[in-house]
């Protein structure tokens, strides 16, 4: 995946989606992710965030990220106060090599007013965002126009598909939420409600199966990944902590 340019918050415009894959330089190629036998690559560790770029969003306050100990373990804290920003990384994982994704996070609390199916309250205490390549000739007229606008503004087209893992207030685990502004962004609920607030939650996800559930077709190459905590729509505050992210 190649990243560049500015992101607008997920679903607010193609700029947000594009930055998951937009190139920081046309002469640069995405780095291929190669799994070692018996051990997948560690894509993110709170002990070393050098490979993850901090991204501020236009006209948005920054979510504050900082390294700290949480429950005696290293973590990356995200503190959102009416804000939205993220950490992102380039990837290039061919479709036939997509495997399992392991990640962990913890939240201080839910965002009471948030509803990820509504345009004006589409905030989340935690997100893990994946961007995929695909056949853009299959875009609807609306998405094609959005992609053209994105390319005109940033030099790169809209990602074919964006899958987000999220923590939802009420919808049950396994629910797929289609973004209210474009169906090329879909959110998969992996945690719901307050039961596990202030606890470390660990997940192992089958990327291919999750993508097929969300989009109804096999995935293309995985081009990008990001983490994001945002409260800009609800004008509220929340803290979250991210741990290791690993591809197997």
C-alpha cells in the first residue's frame, strides 16, 4: 500500500479513503509484506511506531497519540477531544496471500452519541482500517464520480474497497455497517456494548472471510492499514489504547 496526501475522515470524502493507498511519491513502490514460516510479520508495536505515519486531517483537531504503559504493558494511547487523526502504514499483500490478522485494543468508554450508520454521528473509539485494490470499472456512477474527484484533488483514485474493524455501541458482533456516504466503505463490528470497556480485547480475524462477508466478493490485494480514534462529529472525548497488530 502506498499512502500520501491528506485524509478526510472516513466516509466524509474520497480524500479520507484515498490516503489509505495514495502514493507519497510516484517513484516509490509499495513494500511487499512477506511472512516468515510459522510467524507473521509484526506490522505495529507500541514499542516501535517508526513505520507508522501520523496523519492530520484537514480542518480537524488532532487526536493525540502517545506511548505509555497500560496495565503494565506498552500501548499507544489515542486521546480524541472533538478530533480525528490517525496512524497509517503502506502495505502490499497479494490477494492469494491474505491470511489472519491479529490485533488488540482497549477503550476507556463508549461514545454515547455515536452511531456509525449515521452521517452526523459516525465516530468510533477505535478503528482498524484496511484498504484493498480491485476493479474500479465496477464502481457505481456515484462512486466513480467520487473517485474522479479524489484523483483530481490528490493525484490518486479512490481505493476500490475499505474495510474497518470497529467497536459499536449497540449493534451485535458480526454486523456489517455500510458507510452512509459510500458503499465502498464497510464497517465490521468486532466488539459491541460496554461489557468489555477498560479491558484488553484481542482478536484473530480471517481477512478474506471478513471481506467476503462485507462486500460479497473475494478481496484484491491489501494496500494499506491504519488505526484511528475520532470524536469530531459528536464533539465528545474518549481514550483508547492500541497494542500489537500482526499478519499471519
